[in-house]
C-alpha cells in the first residue's frame, strides 16, 4: 500500500509543478490596472476560476492527503530488524565491553601474552 501511495504522491508532485508553471501570474494584469482600460482591477475579484486554478486546488488537496498518509504509515511501522536473528561474530565477542567478567577475550594476533597482564594491573 505504501508503494502505491508513493507512486501517486510523485505523480501528483509532478502534476502540481507543471500546473503551477503553466498559470499566468497576477503581475501580467498589473499594467492594465493602472489605466489600461481593463475590466479587472489589481486587487479586485478575479472572476470565474479557470480550469488551471481548479486543477491546482485538486492537486494540492491530493498532495496533502498523500503526504499525511505516508507520514502516518511510516511512523507506525512495526517491522522487525533484519539483524535480529544474526549470531554475534567472534570479532564482536572479543571487543564487546558487555562481556561477562569471568570470560577473558582472546589476545589479538601480534601481541605478546606477557604484555597483557601488565595492562590488566593498570586498570
């Protein structure tokens, strides 16, 4: 379901961008408002809404609904971790600070066993 919502959301995003870019701005009527003889005024009513304004409103509503739905679905995920059933590797066991006190980690390769007791006594 989430995949379908994301596909719809992307399509609506592209449609909304295209619809907004196709519309003419209100600045094009500004020159006519100052003595151009146009029937529309600068701050007056815009008349009947065009198809593009209705399409913009519809696309904006669908965009907001899909955004909210995707946000809700992603916040309530109860999926399990893919790492949940993985065994702990031997390297993680050696460096794990939460290892039991009675267990001693093997010395890393390349170190003397004589140098290790000196480190333990300093702690």
